[in-house]
């Protein structure tokens, strides 16, 4: 808790807001990382296999859990990814998924196109029309990579 019993600002939020620098972020994460590391090591020995497995999995990904503190531009949360996946999750819930492997592949590819176009601010309809026209002409399809990064 912070002063006056209020919740203290989350350290990565303070970093993102420019209230502390990367060196301070890394320095202040050291005791938190040490404590979490100890808890994960202890958790691996839990008699219940589910929490023990979770602790083993988190230890396996341990270096990745601190990427945001080391790498410029890396986000400390997966909020962007969660927001990008939300339309696909809602579609799957509303449509009850697919009954075939081919249907699943089609849906995942189309949802990837939708998310990529949205993220890049590209018009979805124009991309789909270009893709269908390319298929009919048996030519190369348009690239989903951002402009200047791909074929």
C-alpha cells in the first residue's frame, strides 16, 4: 500500500509514465524477482501437480518474464495482445467454432487477416478483394506485412 492506505502505482506503470528510468526499474525489480524466483522453486515441490506444473512452466519462461525491463519498447503486460485476440474470441463463442480442421484453418487465417489489417489501419475489404483477385489470376497474394516490410 502507498501513503494514506492507497494502492501504490504499479512499477511498470510508473516507468511507462516516465516517473522512473530503466535503471531504477531494473534496480527495483531485483528484490521482487528474487522473491518470485524463490516462490517458484518452492512451488515446484508442491504435492498438487497443477500448481507444481505451473511453477515449472513459469521457471522455464523465467528470462522472458523480465524482457520488458531489459528491452526498449517491450511492454510489461500482454494487454495489446489480449485486445487483438478479443474479436476472435467473441467470434468463436458466437459461432460455436468449426466442425472441421479445414474450417478451423480458414477461420484462424481470416481472423489473422482481420487483426493484421486493423492493427495496421488497412482497409479489410480492399485487402480481401486484392487477395481474391490474386487467387483468380494465380498471382502472388498481397502481403500482410506492414508497408515497406514485405512482398
